[in-house]
C-alpha cells in the first residue's frame, strides 16, 4: 500500500457503516434463503451484485414470480444511480490505471461513494493515488463484512428480532454523510430539490423518480453556483 | 418461486454484470480526459442530489411500519442531523443517531 495514512483514514471512515452492513447482510441472507435460494445463490447475489437495495428488489420480484427480464430491468433501474456516482468519481480517480478503475467500480457501493466524495471535496490537495488509497480503506471494513453477514444470515437464519427498527440504520448513516456536504447555498438548494423532487415524482415507476429528482437537483446546484459566482464577479 | 436454478443464476450473473458496467461506465470511458467546466459543475452536486432523495421516503414512509409516519424514526432523524451539525464528525453522528433511535424505540410507548 503506497499511502497507508490515507488508507487508514478511509478505513476508520468506513468502520461505522458496519452498523448498517451487518444487520442488512444478515437480513438479506435470511430473506434470500426463505425465498428459496440456496446458500451459493445467496452468496452469488452479495458477491457478484454487491448492492443492497437492488438485491432486495430482485429477490422480492423473484418471489412474486416476475419474468426474468422484469426482474433485471427493475433491479438495474435501482442501480442506475451508480452511473452518476461513476461520473462524479471520474474527475478524482480517472487518472489511475484501467484495472484499478475496474476494482473501484466493482466496490462502488453507496457508502464507499459517499464517504470518499465527502473526503475528496474537503481535501482537494489529495493526489489520485491518495484518493484511491482512501477509497480502498473505506471499502475494507464494508464489503467483506457484507459477504460474511450475508453468509451468516443464510446459514444461521433470523438472529435479529424483527421488531427492532434496524431499517433506520440506513438513513442515519447517510444523514451523517449528507449534512457535512451542505457547505454552500448551492449544495443546500440541490438537496432541497432532491427531497421535493423524489416526493413529487413518487408516482414514477421503477425507482426512476429518484433519478429525475437527482438530475433536476444537479442542474439546480450548478445553476445556483453559476449565479453566485456571476454576482461575485460583478461586485 | 417458480424460477429454475438456471434462471436464478441467469438473474444473478446478468444483474452482477449490468451493475458492474453501470459502475464502470463513466469512470472507465472518461478516464483521465479533461471534462468541460459546465459538466464538472453539475457533477459536484451528484452526492447532494442523489442521497437526500434516496433517504427521504425511508424517513417519512418507512416500509417497516407499512409506510406509516413513525415518531421514533422521525425523532432519530432530527437528532442525527442535530448531532452532525454539533459534532461535525460522521462516526459520532452515526453512533449517536443509532443510540437515539434505540432509546426512543424502547422509551416511547408503541
């Protein structure tokens, strides 16, 4: 490892996500095996797809006996946001080698993206190699634990009492990342449009409302930034 | 479930490949090429454009309560935001938010 300091900073940034990864991995293992998947298929999901929300959607649709094409289209729509993460990371990690970018892409889960982009925007002096070390640090506690927790759930069955509000670990971890990102009026405006947009587009099927809301929010953020810098130039 | 073993593996492999290609898409194609300033300006807002919209329905209409507004979850969300503004530390915020969530869960009458 070329930049151990950045790696460990990333590692400790990724560590609290275990609060989400462990219960959700276990729940996925339980849900998937109860749906009729065997252990290797359940692990296939967590290792090959490695995307919490899309995995749950796919298994749910398979239980409902949806056609294979519908299962694929709907679950991939849930993962379309990953293409936006990919574009957002490109200016930071575009210079690393092709196979390293492939590794980054395989591990591109919400937590890895959010924790890394928060760090990159706060530390513009980081080199692409330092950014890569940080990213690998974040995913080190997160992704292997996802596999292990899935296996635990698939083999041990339900060990988490169903009444506990563990579903809410997801919004809590993301709130902890989003609030520090609201560093300018443009960021706040984008976040507000994202929230209002997703509620307004809640009728749009296949989770595409989120994508529409996100695109509108990006345009809003960019436009507010442009207006503010224009005003600054005039003054 | 009526899907055969082969069909299940087909779903897993296609979904895995599709997700990987979505993740690789821009990072793979753009690489080290310079992007125009207007595009970079939009990409700067990706995280704040996706994440708040992603968690808003989870906070307001949790699936676990059948979409019912839930004081425990709303209270935990408000506390999490407050802890984040106060401590400016993501780790403290996550553990603090989880602490408030479980405290409210066990203290508030169901």
